C-alpha cells in the first residue's frame, strides 16, 4: 500500500497594523470575489525571501508599505482547489497607505480592531495567529 505524498505550496503573508488613538487596528482585505475577509498573502517567488514576498503582496493586494518584521509570527495551512498551502505570517507596521495599487479594483479593504478582525477572518488557524497577536498587542502601543 503506497501513500500519496501531497505537495504543500509555500506562501507568505502579513498582518498589516497601525495604532490609532491608542488601539491596534489590522487592515483586512477581501478575497477577489469579495466573499471573505483575509490578509495579504501569496506565493513566494523563486529567489525571494518570505518576508520580502509578504511585503510585495501587501503592496499589490492592499496598497500598504512598511518594514516587514522578519521574525515569523506563525504559520497556517489551508486548502484551495485541491491544493494545500502553508502561509508564513509576518507583522507589517503600516507606514504608507496608497489609494492607487495593483489590485485596487479587485478587493475592498478595511481597518478593524483586532477582536473584530479575529471574528471576520475565515480560517481558524489564521484566527489563532491573530489571537496570538492580540495577546501581545500592548507591546505595540509603546511605539
């Protein structure tokens, strides 16, 4: 009896955040079909580090620029189209928010407080990472 080894596709993504009036907010974006709230993420191109790829996705999908924290926050898996993906997650303190970016017409974006972001995202494993972020959010208010 042989076991089929399924390939896990590697992706990286960011949790774009800001501190607004003393509260941490996360920028969520919609999927391209506007059905679910997610975070910017995508495939890691050959020769690009996961944090650099995550920064590229943040720009393309959400129009945000900032310095990605290179310490991996965690990872989660999901399935789509019969494929399994593992997404390495990083924090991105947003320094600039652009009104003109590659996927502006394909997605909506919205700043939400962390607890609301946890309720809105689809994948339980992503919710877990956001909860971990929430537990340490007080560290970010010092900036």
